[in-house]
């Protein structure tokens, strides 16, 4: 299963917000055996988001979009995904009820804040999703997510994104398995071993320097026995100090 991750937000591009969502999603998808084929961050540009979603929905098995959902002025992702599939926005009754309940709970829990600041939310703006999509109610916040064909859209707040991903996590998978080895050897000294294991086995091998004096070798492939054999081949030729 090939998956593309699209993060949306001017604040991410400006460096004001760290893109932890893409890293977290890539790890969860890889652990599930899926292949993360693309990771891209783009601004809150409705046309660009729609164009990218439209292209990627045709090119990959699944597209995961985070950020830009909600009812504020710069939240364009729901509109853009609707545009990509030639849909309108619509409000599902269950989503509207959930948004209303979330706002009510916030008012009850924060009476002083509500009293000091006018809280006049456009409920339908927050509840609107592409017509025909499958809503994902948000247990951690106000904004729902959704699934439309092979596109999964989550809000950008990390705790909310993670909670919604867990609702659909079993819809992602694949045959990719990995083994990771750690070595104190300098990366330049690993070139022959990495080239050799690639010639001997049908696997991919990544070599990643680390700051704790342990460089990392990650062996990946679609057959667990082949990956295990390749990892053992490397252990016989590389000094391995620890494994995970």
C-alpha cells in the first residue's frame, strides 16, 4: 500500500509550527507495513490543495491530509478536498450535534473565559465536510475529520490528528517489514557492506547517521525471511552494538 502525506499550513512553512504530524504518521504507516511514497507541505491555498489531492488520489492507494480543517478564515482544506472530487460541502446531523456538544462542554468547563470573551461560533462552518464523505467525530477537539474515497483528512492539532487516525488505523497496511541495526562504525566505512547486502538480497537498506555515536542501518523488504537473512548477513560484516 502506497500512501502520500500532505500537510497544509502557512504556519508550518514559516517554521512557526513544527511538522510533527508528518513524522508521526510516517512512523505509524511504516509500522503497519505501508510504504510512505510522498511527504509534502503546502500553504493554505485552496486551489493548490485541491490540485494536489486530485493528482495524488489517482496516483497512490491512500492520501492523508492534515491541517486546514475548521471554521476559521484560513481553513480551506475541506473546501479544497470537495473541489478535488467535484463535491459541495454538506453538514451531517451527527457532526453538527457533536460540534454543538463540544462547544457546550467547553462553556461549562471554562465559564470565566467564555464570560470574558465573546464565543460566537458558526457551527455549520465547523461541521461542514465534503458531501458524501465519511465523518470522523473528534473526541479531542472541535473539528471533525473525514474520509472521501481514498483521501483521509484530519485536523492539524497533533492530539486530534492522532485520535482520528486511530479510528481508521486498521485501513492502512502492507507487506513491508523492517529490521534495524545500530553500529558505532563511521557511515563511510559501511559502504561495502551496504552495497553487498543489496546485491545479495532483494531488500532496500538505509544508512542513517546519529548523534549518539550509533549509526543506524534499516533493512526493509516485502518478505520477512529475506529481511531477516539480510540483517544476519550484515551482522557478520558490521559491528553491531544494539538493536531495536
